[in-house]
C-alpha cells in the first residue's frame, strides 16, 4: 500500500556495505502522557540532564538529534546549553510539533487534537511556522529535521515540510495505530527509509519499529491479523511476544529490553535495512519524567539498555554512527521524482527474526 501521508514516495536505496545508526531524541517537556491537552502542567527540567547522555553516546562518536518542542525553545537556559553543545559538535537540532503547547490556539479541545493531522490544515501550518520561527529566533538558522508529536502526521504535513524548507522528516510510526485516540493508522507500513516531495527530495526516517520473530516471513502477517480484534489485542500480543513467534519491537531503551532490540536489529539487517534510527524521549533522562523512568533504578536500567544496544551494534554487527543530517551520505542518489514506490515490503523480504 502506498502511504497516503507522503507526496510521491520513492525508495531510499542504501549504499553497498553501509551499516549506520543514528539517534533521534524527542526533546520535549515532561508532562502527563495520559493528558496531552492544552493546560496540562509540564516542566522542561529533563533537558538539563543531557550531560551524562553525551558522555555515553560520545564514546561511540554518536551525535544525537534533539527535536525541540515549543516549551523547550522557550527555556532560555536549556537553549543556551544546546547552543554550546551544537558549537562543540555534540548534537544537531530540529523541531517537534506538540499542538497542545504550540501557539496559535484555536477551538481544538481534547486528546484527538494532540495529533496535528486532526487540526485544520491552516492551523497546522500556522503552528509549524510559529515553531520554526521560535527555533530561528533562538539559534539563528532554520531547522531541517521535523517530527510531528505523537507521530500525528497528516495528509498535509509532507507538503508543509517541503514548502517550509525541511530536509528530513521522522513523523511515521510503522506497524502502529492510534485510531483509538483519533490518530493515524500506519499498521500497513514497515520500517524503511524513503524519499518524498513534489519539487525536491525530502527523506523520511521513520521510527525504527517492526515485527520480528521465529515465524519468519509470516511473523508480520500473523501479528497484524491476530491483532485486528481489539478485545483480544492485549492477550494475543502477549502470547505472540512471549513466545517470540511474532513480536513488535522498537529500537528504543524505553519499554524494550536489550535482547528484544538485538532481535530487531538482526531481523532488520537480514532484510537489508542497515540504517537504523535509535530513539527515546528526553523525559526519560529524569526520574519521574516519563512512564519508563519512575525510580532511580529505572534510570540506571535505561542507560544500561542504551549502552548494551550501542555496544552490540558497534561490536557484533559492525555499525558506525552518524547524525541524522548525514544519513543521506549512506544512500544512493534518489530516483526520479516521477517514480513513486510501493512502501509495502516486497514478499520474501519481510519478517526475518534474529
């Protein structure tokens, strides 16, 4: 199935022998994830804890991309530190749109409007322009990397990004549906990079999420077919995952243990997907900041998982590391814009476990 969210998607072909991992961080306010609505209390204190992270990832030569929300851009102390980090080559920056905390505000009320795709198209653009303008005000240059918060990509997002000068989007969450909250359903799409755009080439680097397992080629089809019944969703998912027959895994130390991330990396490499995007939320750098890190022990475990997967990628799989703006260096030239692609993984190249 061709994605309805992107203009003329075209395959991103990986250069022979290229194995590279990038790190994308949702650099956002800490807030109650159960209530992503206007007026929810938040703090940006988690962004003051990036020093320990940089010591860890810097040992691998990994330069993270922080995708900044509007509240983070309003925190001048955080901005000042990020300026120093960028100047030292320790990170790159982009933006992330959280509609409920980004002006201007209309009459949108409720969780479904935490997905920018549910906003009026003119309001989504005005919020994007406000976010971009605040970034330029703080850093003196235009952001090139974008993520729609909560992966709330709309049918208009791709055109807006092309119009406003972005180069890389990270708004797609494969094998995921948010339809229970009124958000997008991208369960039909798997993890793969692709180009899009009508007038110029933009690169999509999705959330690194896929279904792997010992069911091999049938793992993904089995997982999706058995999860169509919402009533049985939790039980079926648990059985498939615990048996490792077909498990959905994200390359993230949030909610995924190291063995699962190892299986995902092995499975993707077996399919030829050798550019991987590790990701997590900045709120997980602070105790109590996210549901994944509620105690000091959770924070230590978070860093243990992150360190373990970085070491495995580098030592066992021979991966190098690059910031997201250099990912195109590991791709062949984009195909002609007149050659849209089918984003469904071809038969015989899907579902390999590791």
